[in-house]
């Protein structure tokens, strides 16, 4: 019986690289896998899933209203033996699309592997990740370490930086990179202790500004 998988982790944990390697392994075995990503992910070029390691694979770009189930069902009706659906940046899926992935597994017997972030820069679940935690069969945390110098704890959060300081205001969905760039927002992955330390310092500064 096919299953819906959610492999989640922070930015920089090589989730996308794993997806690309999985797609490559299917190809090497002579099987057809369908990689896809939400168009919300603007870090990669259209029609391509790209890892920060340089690995890449062609993919289907899906809009928020795209019917993933209908697409997969059409491929099967055309006689295509689909071995797996691979979804990058799955946190950007709508709940409806996650439900469609569940139906692909249950009704069409095609396994689906999703890769994505668990939470946004405020530590809150994305719509897609929330749906996957509710509907997936299997979960795997893709681990990496906190980027604070000297810290050896597991990274759990993506801290957004603005003007060189952590910020906890702004849109939940804002695609960025982990490279520090002047005058640009970027992300630093941190353990829970350093994430909360940043949040408390941010709250203190906001209160001092009000006074």
C-alpha cells in the first residue's frame, strides 16, 4: 500500500538535495517519478528544482489552484506507470492540494514524498506543513545543526534577519536565502534556545521603543 511521506527540516538541511537524488535513483532504475514544486518558490528557475548544493532536476510548477490529483490521474489514464510523486517546498501547498496528495496515495496507489519546512520565521506551521502533519502516513525530520557559533544543538527554526537583526514581523511567506547580504533579508537556522533568545531580545527592544 502506497504512503504519503513528509520529510521536513529547517533551511539548509539538504531537503531539496535529497529530493533530487531520489528523482535520480528512480531514473537510474528505469522508473518514472514526477517532481513538482509550488510556484511560490521563486528561489529556483521555473520548471526546475534546484538545491543549494548545485543539484537540480526538471519539475512541474503548480499554482495554488492547480489540481494535482487530476494531473496524476491523467498521466495514469495515458498508460504512464508513475512510480512516485516528489514535492519540493511542500509547506507552500494549500490544504486542498495536500488533501489531493492523500487521495493520490489512497485512490491511485501512487506514493508521494513531500519535502519542506515545518514552520515559518515566527515558529508557526505553514498551511501545507500543517496539512501534511494531519494527513501523512510517515514523517522524517531532516536534521542540521544550529548556525550560532559554538552551538552543537539541532536546528529547529528559521530566524529571519532584517538590517542585520532578527525580526518577527512581516509576511509569513517570504522566500529568501541563508546567505547574509547587506540591505537584504536573509535567514539563519537556529536551535530552540537561540530562537527564543532572539525573540525575547526583539520583544525587549520593541517595548523600549514604545516607552
